C-alpha cells in the first residue's frame, strides 16, 4: 500500500466513516518498514473501547480529519490486534482480508516480520 498521507499530521485528528459519521480519533499511525509508507491508522472508537485499525489507502485526509471509505460497523468489527507494537505479516493479512483489500505481492526483499507495522515516530 502506498499513500501520500503525512503520518505526523494524523495523530489526534478525527476519523469519519463512508457516511461522514465520526468514528473516533487517530491514536497511532503504522508504517511499513520495507517502504516507510504509512499503511494503517489505529482509531480510538470511544472512551472505553479499543482502537480499530483502518487502512490509510484508500482513505483520504480532509480539513476535518481522516475520511475512511468503509461503514462504521465494518471498522468497529476489525480484528482486535492491540496497539503500540508491530503488526506481524499475519496480522496485516488479517486486516487486508477484513477490509476486502488486495493482498500485496510477496516481496522477497521484505525484511522479517519484526519490520512490519512500525509505529510512526517510534524509535528503532
């Protein structure tokens, strides 16, 4: 997944579903270490609820926040993978399947799973 979204600009911004309804606030942005591209955002969907991962492509950034082109129910039903750590290749595949996205081609130059889903701004 490749996107032109600046991850630093997303933290703390509101996220909206395909109907324009607020789904929460962006807590974290996950980068693919192999490409450095932002791939996933963890969106806090409520005060006492977990973060839901949403794909940054085909999402877009508007003045009011992150626009995610999926229904609220699909977003809230995303796999609960926890936040604050790397996403393994298996976890990323689970997210791709959940959102009906094409799974990226296998890249033999891709580093081991510890290099997937790095949090933007996290130290190496």
